C-alpha cells in the first residue's frame, strides 16, 4: 500500500511556556519518526500552508482574524492554550499537512494512505474558539476539503484520550461526515457522552464511545469491534480519517487509560481493515495528543508498521 508521511521541521517553531505538555520536543520526536521512515526508503512530503479559504470551511472569519492578530508575539488564549510569534504560520502548516495528505490519498491509486505528523494538535479547536492546546482544527479542515473535492461521505475516528469536541461540533448537524470518538469519560473537556448523537439532519452521524479510567487494550478493542467498526461499515465512507492521539497510552502523563503501544497498532489495523472493505483503503491519519515522548515515538512506529 502506498504510504507517505507529511512532516515539517517547522513544527518546532510553535513555542509554549516552560513545563507545558504540548512542548516543542514533541515536534522533534515527530521529525525523528519521519527521518527513520525516510531512511528506510519511505516518502516524506512537505506540507502546504492552509489558506483563509481552507480554514473558513470550518472556522469563522473572526476566529481566524483573532489568531492572525497574535502573530509576532507570545500570548495566552486560555490557561491551556498559548501562541508564540510564529504560531499562526505553524498551525496553518499543520492544517495544510492534512490537505496535502488528502490530496495524496485521493489522487493516488486505491489503497493510498498518508500520515500527517503535526503539532499543535487540532481536535479541540471549535469554529470560533481555540482551546485545549489547539488553534485550528486540522482534521476538520481536511474533512471539509475532501468534501469540497466531491466526496459525499467522510468518516473521522478519534482515539485520542480526550473527546474531540471541536470536530464533533463542526459536523454535529452534517450527515455527510460521520464522527466517532472514543475517549476517557468523564474527563476534560467534559463533552462526549454517549447521548450526543448529532442534531437535525446530522442525527445519528455522531457516535461517542465513553471509556472508563483504567480501561486497557482488551476493553478498547472489544468496544471498537462491537460498536465502531459496524457503524463504519454501515456508513461506507469514501475516505477514512483518523485523529491519532496517543495520550490514551499507559505511559501518558495526562490521561488515565491504559493502552499499550501494540494496542494502538492493533486498533489502527482494525480500522484499516474496514477502510479496505469500504473505501479502497483510502486513509488519512493526523496526530493529535501524546505527551510521553517515548510512548509517542513507539506508538507512531507501530502505526506506521501496520500502515506499511
């Protein structure tokens, strides 16, 4: 299967305060993963930058202007979310990496796959609000772009330890995007109850899978086999997108789920199996959280192994 990574050394240039978990060293870890992939003959693409037009498919003009207005200086948006002088550029590069990945997968042969190695993460950013370390919602920008390219059904599966509240909100009334999130519950940001299933035309196109503190691989994999994979088969997306956050790892300092490195590999493999059945294997993965650097690196290697 043709797999590419999309990565940039510039992701280190989004700077957060000392001691912040979403730190530039995460970018160095992503770059090291990309370098290993390249050294074994893999293709690593440079991302393009997301334009205002790209961002406005899911974000308000006012939100974009607010981030642009912070260029050239350090600022605090909320107690978790910060910008540095280059953060608008870097967040646009993160969203643009997903656009580059979508283009590769849609323009390539059946079975094309892409993994965007980006920071800052994106899935908490709402249409009009940055939050939870996230400035622009990269995977949502990518899903809306895929729709603009003519796809009528896109699925997003988010296995980050935190609920993907921003992605959910953006597509909550949209039946063309199936959003699935498995996450520790109750937990920050407080959303993601099983009763949140969509609204209006989007009713039934949001699936939340709350997990309990301490849940391990067996519980997560069984839950996916019983609830998530059948819903994906039923929806039959033309593209599967995965918010690949690794903070559900047992070593992660922020979450209390207990997934293993091998568990992330198996979980991703199960999702790829459904993609092979329903959308010719077309899959785009986007990094989200993951704050233990070794667990992040090892989990990405495991995922790349199954993608390859």
